[in-house]
C-alpha cells in the first residue's frame, strides 16, 4: 500500500499538519526541523536520490536538500506494510518510528513483526486509521488494501447507527488513486523552474496509481483531471473564489443520450464530464492506432475512490471523500517549454537538439490529424534528454470553419504567429493600436517549426507505414462508422477526421494544411484574438537565420546545429497566403492530380461560403509584401506565381465571397486546360 501526502506543503515557519501524525515525537524537535544540520540534509538528499523520480527532482546541493526536507513527500518507509510516509524531517521521523534504521530512509523494507507505528498514528493525532468506506475525511490516502497486521481504529459504518458525527481519519486504506496539488516549482536540469497551473476552475492534480502487474506492478505517477463532481467546493487555485462544480450537467447520461441530444460541443472543452472523457479517450485511441501514441501521454477514465488534498485542514474540501469519474493521464516527463523562458540561448537549443528530433515530425502529423487548436508552450514538455511530448488535447477536432488548426509546430496559425511577432501585435486590432504597436522579436517557441527538423523542410507524403495504413483505413470507412467506432459525440467530428485523412493521403501534409487554412477565417478578420489563418512565412531555426529575442548570445540552430538547412522547391512554394488561389497554385506545383485539386478547391469554396458574418477589416487575404530570406543560398519568396494578379477582396462579406468565386472560376478554367493536356498525353 502506497501513501502520499494529501495536502499542500507547509511553510517552514510551522510544523505541517500532516506531520501531526507523529506530533508527540516531532513537537519536541520542531526547532531542529527549522535548523536542519548538514548531516540531516545529506540523509534526506540520499533518500530523495534513491527515489529515482527523474532529473527534474534531482537535489544538486546540500542546501537544496535541506530545503527539500520541508517540501518533499515519501522520504521514509514505514515497517508495517511497506507504505511510503510523507516526512518533514527524516531523522526526527525515524526516531519517532522506533528502531527501523537507515534502511527505511533508503526505501528498503525493514523486518518487523508488529506495525507499531501505524497504530500510533491514530493515538498521536486524535484521528483514526480506517478505510475508504469507514472514513468521511482523511489526511493521508493509501493505495491498495490494508496490509496484514495493521489495526484499524475507525468505527464501522452501520445503517442502524444514529450517529451523524463524521469520521475523520489520519490514514485510510483502499484508495485507487492519490490526489495532491501540483507544485508551483520543480527542479529541472539543476535549476528551479516555474510550473504553469492554468487559469480555469477545472481541477488538475498530480497523482499516483497502482501499475498493472502486466506492466511490472508498483506505483506510477500520473495527472488527474476532474471538470465537475468534486465534493466540498474544491478550488484548483486556492486564492480564487472559484471552485469545481459539485454536480455534472451530464450526470447519469449514456453515450446514446449524448449523441441523440447533441449536448456535447464540437470539442472537449466543456463542463460536461461525459463529453470530455469520451472525447479524450477517442483522441488517445486515434494516436495509438496511427502509430503516434508515444508523443502524447496515454489517458483513460477511472471511477476514483479517493480523498481531496488535506490542505492543512484549511479548505472546505480538505480531505473530503470523493467517488467520481475522473480522467487519468500518464505523467509527461520534464517541464513545459514556457517554463524554460522565452529567450533563445545555447542551453535551450542544445536541449532540443539532444532529443529524438523525429518526435517533432510525429507531433506535427498528430497536430494535423487531430486538428489541434491550442498547442502553445505550456502544452509542450521537454525531458532532460530533449525529447518533446505534447499534453492537453481537449481543444481538438474542431470544425474547420470555426478553428481548424492552431499549433505552434505548424506556421500559419495564431499560436505560431504569437511567438513570431508577440501577443500585443496579435491583439492590436482589439485595442485599435496596430499602427503604434511594434512587432516583437521571435521567441523560443518559433524554434519548434517542424520545417527545421525534416529533410528539405517538407513532409509531403513521407509518412510511416503505420500512419499510411491508418489513413487508408479512415478513408475507407464511412463517417458514421468512424463515429460509432470512436464513440465521438458528433458526426461532424468523424466527417472531418475522414476528410483530413483523405487530404493527407492525396494532397500530402502541406497540401492538407493549406487547404485547411484556406477554409478558415483569415487572421484578425473580426478584429479579435483567436484561431485564424495567417500567411505562411519562411522558417527561422536560430539566430543565424533571423533576428531573435536571445537570452544570451548564440549562433546555433535547431535541427541542424551548424544551420545548414536546405529547403526543396515544394517547401518554398508552400510559403505565402492561404487563399484559394494560392492553394490551387501550390497543388499544381507539387503535382497533385487535377481531379484532386479541383475537388479540394471546390470543397474549400463551399466551406468559405458557409462562414457567417465575415467582416474583413484588415484585408488579410491580400498577399504580403515579397519576403526574401537567404539561407544557405536558398531563397524564399511569397510573391504569387499565377499568370494573373490575385484580385484583392472587398471589405464586405458579399464582396469577399464574390471575389473568391471569381478566382475559383478562373482556376476552374485553368484546370480544364490541364485536363485537356492530360488527355492528349494519355496520363
């Protein structure tokens, strides 16, 4: 049975409430906790190192080890059932436990016949030792069954009992997941890094679950998310007067109910627990079957039996019993890109280059396949080896007319542009100050542009056999079959997944992206900050290729440390505006069959015509000024290559659509000429 701290870590100035499980012993040594000796710190340092939690938890100095004594859980092992106990001061705690020796500190089970320490917990704190069934609130939650020889002191629940007094337990067994608050900072590669906690009232916990015996058993670290259903007005951010709803609007609904009522939105971002969980499980299944399951944490739904963090007993939700459906995620290793800071330097470039760079390509393919629209630096993690992992896939599979695609890995979206020119520039239309707000220099996020990591700066149809077979499978199924198979709440999700699979097979990656962008609203079309399409700009893989916001002087690049990137003509042709005209021109350049090209343009025409209330205040469809950027004798240009100039759209919706249709008719005439040539040459 594994025990983990259930509450926030106490300030140094006071003894943690959780330490009160051995209050009699620890009270006498309170001053010793504050002024831990160097030898004590080294004991703690050794214990923490033995836990092998990964480099992000490494304790590089004795002073940091002394500090960690007040913050870290799971230092000492109890002799009763091998449970890990959260400790404030390991040496003092061991004294309270009795003669268990250094073996307990090192995490080695000691031999003992009687679990004296566990019995003493209830006596010392005034609380009980019980189970999930017998405890109403609990400070410490243990995974698994009660170990042999442990005496339970909590009274049994009885339907005949007239007592309404809640039973508070200091320690309780029978939980299947441990919940704890996320730390505000972690140590990564020897440095303390901030952790982004998010801004919503959705509850996100770090947690622990028992690993299946087939996976080797033991305990693994996870993250747990609950959109609703937590008792006690739990606050993800304690300082805000905002809590997770105690009831779920879709309580008791079935999948058939959800589909029939169409109560789920066209993404996973909703207070409806059932909608989110089905959606995220579908995304997980898609990733695995497409051969991309290792670039995003696995996730599953669990009926949790647990208690919310103790929070030193200061919150209305402190140690409250919870039995609800939650979403569990494998822990993403490392820290987020945003935690590393915005400036570009050799440390960040070297970290990225040290990883498996093929993962960047796989992530990029996953972004398009699942139509991600919220991939920013807080949702991209790097481990100490430089391997990237993406998290938080809730905002995916969105209708292309509403959002479509928005990932920092793929140029042409709002997330990418924000890292390129800055948030203030991206939102200037909202503040009516676009003439005065300057563009900021590109920050580190721009370095995740997939073109820096693939040969020739171009993916095309260079997919793995697994992904190719998966796309062919989707193309061969009906939208209804796809919806039923993945249990998607909306048929439209299945229709667009099937369409993206078709486009990736027949138009290639870049063609599918450009088609998707062409169906979206152009950037800042409504004068607001959102998921729109922007012109695709040349890649910038390091300060030698463009002026960047640098934390320290560096001349390296990602992908190719010596900045020897080369870009084939197809990669160059992809750069420029994402209009119907530029889509048709690009597809012609890359040699897409006329029938596929015609179908793609016609399809986008219909989608654009269906977009309501288009108000083009900034003329975003106009091609940008030609941009020439020489990189290793490779020149990029955004100048249009059609034989006739692209007509600029009028600022009103009707005029906008009329101009697009005029362009389409001109392109269709050109396509007819191409078909005539094909017939003559017999291809």
